């Protein structure tokens, strides 16, 4: 899987939606404290679908875990896309 799932998710969503995303298109809802964080990625740009990541030691890791869950859910769509031209 990706070294940076959050960036890979954003790249996929931009290609899938056919436009540049704004901060309002993907919301990262983080909960927890002191070494135990969880994040839910809400894809507003795709009808508000939500993906909960595994708990992690930092907020950043929790965001990456949520992005990883979304990428796994869209694996078929990602593999069906033509290669990026950039």
C-alpha cells in the first residue's frame, strides 16, 4: 500500500471527481488523546461516504489509517483508472 495514503487518496479523488478538491471535500474527524487517536475520513465529494481508520499513536497516523481504509474500499475503481499523465 501507499507510503502516504492520505496524499494517494486526494490524488485519486481529484482524478475520480475530475476537479481540484477543496478542504471542504474531505473532512478528517479525529478523536482521542495521549497516544490513542482514531480518525474518520468523510468524503463529502462522494456523497459523504465515511471510512474509519485503525487507532494510532498520533493524529497524523490516524489520518493515514483512515485514508488507507478509503483506498482499500476504492481499490477496484483505482485499478480501473488509466495511468496518470502527470
